[in-house]
């Protein structure tokens, strides 16, 4: 079993568009998927989980979408602390320096309140802004989060990749899947792990 799982959570807007829904619905379902993956890691004894989200400042996002994303993040941080503490999940964020002050305050509060936890180290990066998958190696090196001093990921799953293939970097296997993040299930992750 792997020790560090990383996932690029891509495809929320495309998931919603495919269903003729506003993009916000994709983000809301995507947020619910986070808890499923946390539970999967806890059940499988995976010690480190890194989740990458495209930056809230992504220039392709409308102002309205950015505002909605920030509200979702704020609500998530306020609501999920009890769950994280109950399951002994330690949280750390990598966020842009110019992030909304309210969100920054909530992030600091969440990190402080979950600091003693040791069952799972959850790192969430909300600065992702890359143009192609060749940048994956640099991304993996960044996943050695200073706050946790965690190892490089054993596996990086890229959702919504418009292709299905595997690739091996020195320390990390990349798995590209057509599945959009809101549709990624525990069953599919188990299948991916079995193929390692």
C-alpha cells in the first residue's frame, strides 16, 4: 500500500456542463468528494494525502465563479473542523499570499485546531495554475510539504485529463484518467492502486 496519495481535482466545471448545470454545482459535488477520499485514505492506512485545486485566481474563471469558490472554501473550513478532529486528520494549506483575508484567517484557524492530529496528514494546495502535464514533476516536488515534512507522493492521479494512461517518474507514478473529479469513486481509486 502507498504512503502518500496526491490528486489533481480537475473537471468540476466540465462535469457540470455535461449535465447542463451551472459550474458551481460541479464545485459543490467536488467538495463532497473530498470527504470520500479522506475516508478512503483513513481506511487504507494511507498517511499522507495531497489535493490540488486550480487557483481561485485562475484567469479563466469569471469574477462570480471566483466569489462562489471562496464562499465554498470558507463554508468548508468552518464546517469540517469537527469531522477532521474526530478522525485525527491534520490539515495544511498552500495558498496564494494575496488570498482573501477572511479565507486566510479560516485557514490559519483550521491548521491550528488540527495540528495535534496524526492519523492522516492532509495537504490542500489551492494555487495550481499549470498549462500542461509535463509540469507534473515540479508539482510533485512541491508536494513535499514543509509543514508536514512529508515524502514525495507514490501516486499522483490527474482527473479530467481527457486521456487514460500511466507514466512513471523517478519516485511517483502518474495516472491520468478521463473521470472528472466529482465522479471519482473509491472503487476507481482501488482499481488504480491495484494496477500499480
